[in-house]
């Protein structure tokens, strides 16, 4: 926000004080504006409304820390996958042969949706509702950790894990520990070993 937003800022904040039977003055508005200035006016307005309509925190007069927490909570949620994107990942888990990289929000929502199967439409709706509820319950500092559910199909396992590394959901060092070590074959050493084996075999035949 900038100085041009001060009037709109006051028009948003002053009724909030009145709602909680509090009064404000120029110094209080100045302090609030200084603390909120790094956010745009619409972000501030949405965070105020989110606090007012929250069944728990909305019972108390907001402080700048409350509003910042609301902004961070919304920002954290926006970084998560949409319910449709999460559902596409969860569907892969229907086949136990697939290796699926997901997080707790997706796996927990899928566990609920599985009870509705084989009704795919009903399962999808159950998943989306559960997934959104889980995201809304996250605190501003919470981060969902991604992890793999290893499937039985070995030929596609590496592809799924490497893809997760590419999009930043898993660390390459972690994935390396889940995959078999590459077999490096030195052709020259193999040829020498084969010749020695032939020599040993021919000597045994001569005896």
C-alpha cells in the first residue's frame, strides 16, 4: 500500500473497531498502516473479512498479528494443489502397481473418498470436500510434506520418482536411496574374466 490507500485503509479498519466496541485514533491507524503497508489494500481487506467471519478468532478484536496470520494462511493454501489436481494424483493410487508421490492432505482425503467407490462421481466430490477441509485447517506455518507410496510395478517406479524430483516434491538424494544402484559394467574387465573362466574350464576338461 501507499499513501493514496490511507483513506481506504481507514474506511476498512474503523468499522472493525466499532464492531468490537473499540475506538481508534490517528496514532492507532498510523501504526496499523505501517505494519500492513507491505500488503496491497485488497489483500488486507480480505484478511480482515476472514478474521471477522472466523468462528474462533472472529470472537476477538483483531491485532495486526491476527491479520498477518490470515494473510499467510491464505498464501500457504494458494501454494497447494487445487482439489482437481490433487484428485488426479489420488486416482493413481487405485492401482497398487503405481508409485504415487503425494502428501498427507491428498492421502487422507483419498482414504475418505475410497469409502464411496466404485461411485467415481461421489468419490470425487467426497475427496474434494475432504481435501479443502484439510487445507483450511492448516496453520500459517504448516507445510505439507511430499512422500512416495511405492508400487509393485518396478518399470515405472523410477519415472514417477524422477518426475517428483523435477517438480521439487522430493529431494534427489532421497530418491537415490529408493532406487537400485546402477550396474556399471567394464567391458575390458568382463573380457579378461571370461578368458580366465574359459582357461580354468579347459584345464578341468584336460584332466
